[in-house]
């Protein structure tokens, strides 16, 4: 049975198509146009209470029970890895390393690069302190990956895992983040190896299918995406 994927082509959205394409799982994309506010629709909130995509619904969970919904990209990757028995080592040390780097991405690379994008690309007022802060922190995190990859093929070790799938989409927009991959040769090698994978190319081809216009963000989309507060949840 096909997995339902609630998706928009953002770094977090790409994480899940990377896994689904690598694992060869059947899936159906349900576009969640975040610029138009689809993430706030009541039906979507039933499966994604944080008003964020991606989310999935698995109609055939391993326990044989009712369909299960999962939100948060890291939780989805972990769920799919455990469901399929792929891209997550079964030995203790390999599993620990994978989860370390997965949570490193969720708690560090994603949020910091996201703030980098916001203040350098989307904020109505260019704040030099904020831009400098997040460009530098993104560079520091790139350096952490580069150091790790100096003696490891992938983030968790010798094998490609969900940790790499989580981090790669946040390195794709490196130029927008004020980073040059030539400054991080081991990271560049890793990046190019993942980019060359057929599943990566298939996953990224889904983006233009869903959002063919790739138009610059409008003022209305800015309001929808960045103007939410506690009252939006209540």
C-alpha cells in the first residue's frame, strides 16, 4: 500500500523523498503549499499539529493496526528506517552514531541554516548582526561535518544512512547560505557522492513536479509563513 506523503520541496521535504526513493517504497505526494497556508488546514493539522510539513501516513504499519501518521522529518526518517530495516545500522555503535548525527542535524544544521536563509533571503529588513551570526554558525557546522568526513565516507561511518539523508538537503543551498564547498573538501566529496546517486536525482525531480513555477516568495506568502504566533495555534 502506498505511503501518503504531505510535502513541499524544501530541505525538510526532500529528506523524505530521498528515503522513499532509495528504499523503493510506493508513495503518493499530497502537496502542502506552505506559501498559501495549506499547512494550517484542519485536515492537515490532524496529522501535523505543529503546522509544518513534511508528514506521512502509513496505511500498513508493522503492528497491523490502523494507519499511523508521523510528523517531524527526523521522526519520519527513523520510522521509515525501522519499518524497512534500511539505512539505520542494527549494531549498537553504528545505530548510536547514526542517531547522533541525525539529531545533530535536527537540532543544529537545520535550525541554524534555516535562520541563515531567513535573515539573508526573506527578512524585510537586512540585519547585519543576524546575518553575520547565522552565516558564521552555518560555516562552523559545515566545518564540523568536514572534520567528521575526513576519515569517514558518510556521517555515521562507512555506510549511507538516514543521517546523511537528513543533512544533505540543508547543504544543497550552500551558496545561499554564504558557504563555498571548496573551503570544505571532505564535505564536498560527500556532497558530490550523494548528488550522484540515482535516488537523489529522482527525489529532487519531484520538486518541480509539485512546484513548477519556483516563483520568488510573495509578500502574502511571507505573511503566511513568518507571521504566525500563539494565536495561530489557539
